[in-house]
C-alpha cells in the first residue's frame, strides 16, 4: 500500500493531496457533530470507529511534527489566524492593530480550554445562585480589566467605539476564524467560541435569570415551570448540567435543546450589540466547545440583532 501512496503524492503533488485530506476532515467533522447530538446512545462499532479515527489522526500529527519544519508547531493554527485577522483589520481601519507578533509563542494551557469556571458550571445547570454584588467596571478600565481576566496573549484587542462588535464578528466569521472572542461590559464578562467562523459555544459570568436555559425552555413551551423546577432540583442534587438531565429524563428532545441554546446565544449577543461600552479581546486557538456543541451562523446572528435593534428603535420613535 505504501508504494501506491508514495506514487500518488509524487504524481499529484503534496498540496493537492493535503487538500483532499482537508476536505475529508470537513466531512468527518460533520459526522462527529452528528454523533455528538446522540452521544449517549452510540453503539459499540460506532465508538470503536471514532477511537480508530482518533488514533489515526494522532499518529499522522506525530509524523508531521517529526518533520521538524518551521511553522508546524502547536501554535500553527493561531499564527495563521492572527495573520489573517490582522490584515483584515489593517485594511478596514487603515491603521496598525495590536497583535501578538509573528515570532511570539502563544501558550495554550489545556485547563484554560476545557475546564469551566464555577460560574460557567453553575450556568450550565440553568439557575445558579444570584451572583455576588460587585462594583461596575469603569468605562475607561474595560479593556485593561478584560485583558487581566483573559490572562493570556490575545490576537486582537480594542473597544467597540473604535471597531463595532458587529463588524468584528462579521470579520471573524468571514475569515473562518477559530478561537475565543471575549467581551467585557461594565457588569459582565462574556465569551463566544468560534470554530471555522461559526459559533460553537458561549459563556457568561452574569446571565440574566430570563436567559438561563431552563427559563428559555419554559418560554418556548418545551417545559412547564413545574417540570423545569423538578429537573433543576434533580440537576443540583446530581451536580449535573440542566440540559443533560432534561434530555436524560425525556423531558425535552435534542432539537428543543438546540433551539433553546441558539436562543440563548442570540440573547447574549443582543446585549452587546446595543451596548456602546464594550471591550473585546480575541484569542486565536482551537478550543473545546464543552458538552453542548452549537453550530450558529455568526453573520446571521449579527443580522438578527440588527433587526431587533431597529424594531426597538421604531417602538421608541
């Protein structure tokens, strides 16, 4: 088999062969996302197939790393992403943009990407205790506060008064970026996780009660308030995520959960869309989306927020 593969690479070229691999990876990603929606009932052959695929990919990555070629390190994705975002912003704004330099090593710690904070874990349950009262961050300290909270090198940073958040999100989506967009309001730190330009997860440390998952499911008619309270009590007793408990109990189906999560993403972005005082920091990386992987069109999300904003303006007028 090896001589056939070697001949193929020589005759077609490494670039074309790698393009085929990238296309196959895209197909595989779609299958994996479909498997994630029913992760609890994957049968043994399916789990074995995923395990074999992971082993094959890890082996291929090791072989590529053993070439010891420049630009193939662990931060290769981040470096490429930073360059493309930097070029887009420089063209758009006609000025230089603060970025991580091309020779800078961007360290991405596993625990930073996978483990949620206590606030994130509580929010996943659907109704954490009321957040402690805290002093609002002064508007002129938003960016520095955000950078301190992120605590790691970022690719882009700035404020909405210079670059509107809607424009930034459209750019990240259009250039198929992967990474975390951190947003800081005076009373909230929010994060949107991008993968190839689409939003796959969100997090906030100060979610309004009406925008928690259980409340959204009740508002959408998927649950009664009584049933929601029962599931919430069960989730708290088990230390499990509200969505997982609701799914396991058969109280909602995967489509209802996906609809509620998409509504939650939209509601969160609505809050920053209309807020003139927002700082941003984008960290280019490949990150774990957590238990509930979303697939949200970021540009459509921006369009919907703009439509809602226009409606509110019409009502005020």
